C-alpha cells in the first residue's frame, strides 16, 4: 500500500503522552513502528550490539499502549480510515514477511524481524 498513513500513539492515560508519526506510505508506517520498538529495546539493553525479536514481542509492545492506531488515507473516499491494533499487527506481519521473502527464504514458521536500526 502506498497510502499516506498517520500513526497515533498514547503510551499511558496522560494526555501529554499522545504523539503521532506522519508517514508517506503504509510500509513506512510499519517501519516506523518497528523502529519505535527497536529504540525501546536499545534503551533497555544499551550494550546489545544487535537487536533481534519476534513478531509476538513487537505485538506485546503495541498492546502495552493505551492507544495505538493508524489513520490510512483512502483516495477513493478522500478521507482517512481508522485502523486498530489488530489491523496494525496483521499489516506488520505481512510487511516483514514480504521483506524476509525478498531477502531470502524465511525459516519455516518463522516471523521474526531483525532490527535494522543498530547502534554499536
């Protein structure tokens, strides 16, 4: 999908914790979400040279947020369509499965994503 996508997140009940990420495409939005999680992993494990995680780990991260939604532009209606956490998770899985398939055949029944944002 190449539709403009806005990610709206709220980590906790404080209104001041609300923020958004503006992305040109759905794919960019999925990369942004993975980046958020990778940054959190790096914060928790500053000495880790490489970040590796499974889809289930990323999904648990998303579920910790009070709000985690996407607004995806629909050119036919010229409006933004709200998408919930479950849509985001499904789209993440498809997005990274396609990336893994393009890079190399993924291991059987594996949906892990290796972080691209590494600090050394």
